[in-house]
C-alpha cells in the first residue's frame, strides 16, 4: 500500500512556456495542480480516465492561475530543519521536540506535550531523525500485535508473519507468495485507526492481489471507515515524512 494513489503513467509537457510534470494515478476523481518550492516546479495529477487531449484543454484554460501558483511557490519558505521546536507526531498527537545533551544513552521520551531527545553535544538533524524513527519503530512494535490479531479475527485471513520497516513511499506491503505483511514504522506517527486500515488492506491482498472492485468491496466489508483512514494517512504532518 503506497502513501497515496498508485502512478499509472507519467509524462513531461511544456504548455505556454511552462514545464509540467504529469502523473496519471489510480483511484483519483479530480485533477490537481500544485507548484513546489523553491523553483516553482509544477506537478499535475489526474485520474487515469482523463485523456491527454482533455487534460491539455483543462490546463491551457488555467495557465494564468498556474503561473500564479508558481510565483507563490517561489516565495514560499521551505520547512524548517528537523530540530528543537518542530512538532513530532506519535499516534496522531503532536509533541514539541526538545533536545538535551547527554554523554550517556541516546534516547527519546515523551513528557507531557514534549518529546525529549537526549543526544550528544552537536548532534545534527540526521541523528535526531534517526532517534525519532527508532521511537516510532518501538511504538509500532508494541501496538501492532493486538491490532493484527483483531484484524485477523475480523477477516479470517492469517499471514505467516509480520515485519516492520522504515519505508519511504509505502505504509505497508504484502508478499502474497510468502504470505508476509510488512508495515511502515511511520504508521506510529498516524492516528491508531490508520494502523487498523493498513493491516486490513494488506491482509485483503492475501485473497485478492489487485486493487480491483472485489478488493475494495472486501476492504469496505472489513473496514467501513477505510476512506477516512486513508485521508488521515495522506494528510501532511510535520517532521520526517513517509
């Protein structure tokens, strides 16, 4: 399961002197246009059913609005580096990052609304992100077994094993042949209902490999609130992103 809709095909167009990265994605209903800072690079995502001609006509009518998006993106400041004061999310709740020097064990603990990291003097954002990732792994390790048992009981589906991994582009994946389910440790950043949905999603692949009508009918049966969970999964959060 990817963090977002699956890319079906892609292309690069130039319209009105503007270079556009075009992505056709599955399970999308509308066309979306966004400009990315700092250069103002334009990315267009569209449902797979939209033809090239229809998409070109749509974009040509909106070249003025697209140029405005580019200008805003060029002036937008980039997100601050991961460090003190940046919110970190654990199970959907934001914690304010506080950094303390230590000559002992490198660790992270939650104290009230703060996430305290104890790291050596001069530690940079890379180490802080690794500490955060390890905390997420520990949180997921503790949480997923009980949720997995409940999901297995609901679906009647049982993998041979579960494994955890710090994945960049997926929330989970299922090796159907080996009947092995992988979970992204970044799930610990999201509300707990997202973990349930991802488990249901991956377990369903044990009986339906493809994302077709039968697959989503089964997901709907096992997890009626899956659309809301998917929206939460794909929402923006601060800190290291999946």
